C-alpha cells in the first residue's frame, strides 16, 4: 500500500512539473493550451464571456543585450511573480506564452473587467522598478498588453481568440508601448469564423 501511495505521489509530481515553465514556475504553453480549450468549451456551453490578456515585456532583447542573460532570466522570474500576484481568482490562469510573453486566461470576464486587470498587471511590473536603460518608453521595465474577449460559438476557436489578443498587443506596441489596449467593441462578440 505504501508503494502505491508513493508511486501516486511521484505521478502527481511529474504531472505538475510537466505543466510548469521551468524558469518562471508559471503554467507552461502546454498547460495553457489545455486550460484554454477547456474554458472555451465551458464558456460556449454557458454562453459566457472569455477574455485573454497577452502581455509582452517591452524591449526585452535590449534588456538582455545590456544586462546579460542571467539578469534577463531573473527579470522574467520577477515579472512572472508580479503577474501571478495580481491574478487572485482561482479560475484565472497566468502562463508563460513563450520568450518574454505572458498570457492570462480570464473565464467569465468581459472586456472591461479584463482591461482593469490588465492595467493592474502593467502597474505591478512598473512597481518592480527594474532599471532598463535601453528602453525608449521608461527608465524602468514595462509591458504592453492586448486583450481579446469573446463569447465562444461553434464557428469560432481558441486560436482565433489568441490571434485577436496578439493583434491587439501589436497595436499597443505600435501605439508606443507601455500600455494595454482592447479591441474595438465590434470585434468582441462573437469572433469571426
């Protein structure tokens, strides 16, 4: 019996490790994809909004070039902790999307609620006061964010929601960085097929 319990503990530990980003401790891309698919189906059944906030550290390559990759790794860990501390609802998931990008999945959250939380994410990163001498928008590290919200339909997909958030993030960067943007109201419900 003891061997079976120990084996179960090891399996649980391996499952948890396979869902975590090794550097930041946040959920990894694999876990994000699983969670987003699950929440997409739930929101489609209940016809409730599902929001996504995609965030990117501004001028991170310049940060790495100036301060080195060890400082870059430390920066990513600190940003991850700051983002995780902002999202307090158990239903939300903050994950590392890749490189210096992070994403937060917000079930049962409309665009206005997602925008409020996204501003808190941005403020939390600014509050870290991580010096960034090569940034052209601030003396400290900042992030840009893009939000997308949808009420899922049979004709739409989680990939479209991610793409919409990515497009809005691109617009935030194009508008000068260190900001969070939401798409125009017409683009929110439902996503085009």
